[in-house]
C-alpha cells in the first residue's frame, strides 16, 4: 500500500513539474519580420526586360553613411527606417570608362511613408509595416533627384507597383534605366 501511495505522489509531483514548464521564447525561423522595400531594375527601352547594373547604394542617417554594395544585380533590397517617415537613398551606377577606369553617377530617391507596428508574438516582438504616401500636388513619391546635375540622371523613370510594404515576396518599385 505504501508503494502505491509513493507512486501516486511521485506521479502528481512529476505531472505538476511538467505542466509548469513554459514554452521557450524563441522566434522561429520563417516568422515574418519587418519587410524591406524591394526595387527591381528594368531596361528603359524594353520595359518588360529586367536589367542588371553595378549598383552601390547608401543611406545617410544623421551624418553617418550606411553603404551597401557595390553589387551587380537587377533587384535591390532597401530597408526603411522605423524611426522616421522620410528616407533618402543614394543609388550609384558604376560603369566602365575609356582607359580602364570607372564612371560613377549618383541619383537619389526620397521615399515618404507611414508605418504601423504589428504585434507578432512574445518571442518575436513587433514588426513594422510601411505604406508609401500617394503622390501629392507638391511632388512625386518617391522623389528623384540628382547628385550632380552635370552628369544627368541615370534613372529614367520610377514606378510604384505596390505602395503597401508588408512582405518581400515581389517588387514594390520599378526603376527604368
């Protein structure tokens, strides 16, 4: 009889111990996080054909330049700031020059947007979703400017495909050059 009582007490204690365990707070791989802006680059003469370029891009945050690249690609992944509603990215096209050197031409795209923070889970915290502002009478969004007017714009046109930046499944913006 004593053996049965000890077994039952042990089973109750073991059950209480196992049921009191908490789930690990680990954000699983594949859990959606704050998305970046996807920019695809296309041929200006054949607007259905993607075009690769040797691109270096950067964002100036309070005097600190965050540089990415250079890389040869037809798509760029550009993060947006969660602590601001305007971000200006510089995109430098690097081309071969006569005599073996390189030419660099920098254009800027300034994006204006709003964002919402969405709760994901206790382990993952929050993620931000971004919404590009519509074009206004005061200007286009994104606004295209040139670093040096003498070298002309290398970006011919910018088209917003999806103004809601909620995932990274496909392009949000197309650049034609």
